[in-house]
């Protein structure tokens, strides 16, 4: 039996020390340059794997004197954990690269540069006559219904006409809203969501400040407030909820899993859970886009209301720089895709930080408040 546990001639303890040094140096650099503190929390799993390798290696030295027949198992376990540690660190580096370079937390292989450019080339040969680029303009009835809301009256059509100077009939609109609390958020987004659903359009709701069951239950009440459950049965298939609250602030409380199950099983709404980062939310939004695609029979992409609620809350976990990066990517990109009515709604955010959002949107709804007569019973239920 070897006097020193080795892996291809490399002493395990020396390899572990070198790997630990690399992990700490690389993660510190990545966290500092990318301004993403979540990287610090992700280093724990890599370090624990290396420590397990050291533990098994130490166990080998203890057992070899008195239990030499059993010491070989500790030696094998040590080498195995060392190999696992190397592959785990490699995988983590790929994920961090994907987040920094592509602002995505999924599709590691598809987003790898050579494969990505091959996909782009193939798409060019096929042409753009597909669902992804086949957005449908907001129809007159939808615009009229939105104009019927007091806080949008006389503002939507003007903004769309201005947008059409650039985008022709593609139609893309972005608005922002800063209010005091979640109740005031509901006063706005419930009514707009209802109008989109009444016009057979889609609603994609992403939140990081509460579990999405709250919004869905209130929307359910508003849609079926006359006791017409059939209206909800029809509408719920056109709702996508992205849960960015649970992975960031839910921790291990089982109540979040319970309500996630209720959201899908009882309410019948498609739920997508993001991973814990702005890149994870961006990836979850892309999954929501594809979920809507799977529900559509034709290549025409119907208008979609895309709500981002309380994204600034994640600045406490990541950084303000990552929040600004998220805003600066999402709003212009969804304008380019077309067919999207993008809403950024915030509560506890400074004016200076919110100015970044204001600078990108077509319309700021912050000074306005919806009239009670427009709000309806469903907008304030359960408060």
C-alpha cells in the first residue's frame, strides 16, 4: 500500500491545498469584479468537498497502522472525493462564466460560444418566420380597454403611436411604477392583467417580494368576481408565474412548497421557480417565454403583459450594479422582441436607483393612482 495517498502521482494533501488556494483566489476575484456576493455563498459546497477529501485522506493514515485491510477504502474514497472536487469546481466555473458572459443560469452547453454561433447561423438559414420573432401588434380592442383605466387614460395610445415610429406595427411598450406597498401594486397590476386576459392575451408575472400565490388568488377573484368560474378556467392557462421570492427569501420553510403546489394543482397556473440570482430570474423569464410558446398553436406570438415586481429587493443579496444590469438588459431587449407590455413595479427603492428604470421606460405611472371606481372588488380582496 502506498505511504502517501496519490492521484496520478499528485499527493492528495498537496492537491487539496492547491485546489483550495485556487478556489479562494478565483471566487474572490469573480465576486469582486462581477459585484456578485452570491458567489461567496456558492463557494461553501466546493470547500466542503475538498474537506471531505482531506478527512478521508487523514482517515487512511490513521487506519493503515492497525486496520490495513480497511485503510484502502479510505484511500479510494479520498481519491474519489478529490476527482469529484475537481469536476465540481470546473462546473461552478462554467456556471459563473455563463452568468457573467450571458446573464443566464441555464443552457451551459447551448450558450457555449461555438455552439451559440452555430445556432444563430442555423436560425438565419431558416429565416425569422417563427414564433420567437412573430410578435402580433396590440389590437384596437386591447388598447381601448387599457385606455379605459383611469390611470392609463389618454396615455397608452400616445405612447404606442410614438413607439410605432420606430417599431411600426410590432408594438412594444414599457412602463414603471413606484408605490408605497404591495396593496398599491395590486391596485395597478391586477386591473391591467385582467384587461390582457379578457382580450385572450398572456400574463407573465415575476416577483421577488412575495410568493406569487397572493397575486394569483387576487387575480382569480377579480376574473371570476361575478361567480363565473368558467372565466378563470379559460384565463389561468394564459398566466405564467415566476417565483423569485422562495429561492432568495424562502430559505427552508416548507410553507413555500405547500403554496407552490396549490398554485399549480388548485389554481392551475404554470409556475416556474428561478434560481437565486438576477441571471437566474432572467433564465426563468426565458422559460416563461417558452412555456407560453408551448401553449400557442400558431407561429404568431400574442401580446403579453410582463410584470417584474420588486426586483430591487435582490440588491440586498447581490448588488445594486447587478440590478442596474438587469434593468438595462431586460427593458430594451423586450422592446426589441416586440409584442410585450413590460412593467417594472417597485416599493422600497430610492429615487436615485429608480431613475435608472425611469430612464428606460416609455411611461412612468408613479405620480398617478387608480380611481376606486376602476379598482373593482378583486383588486383589494383579502387586505
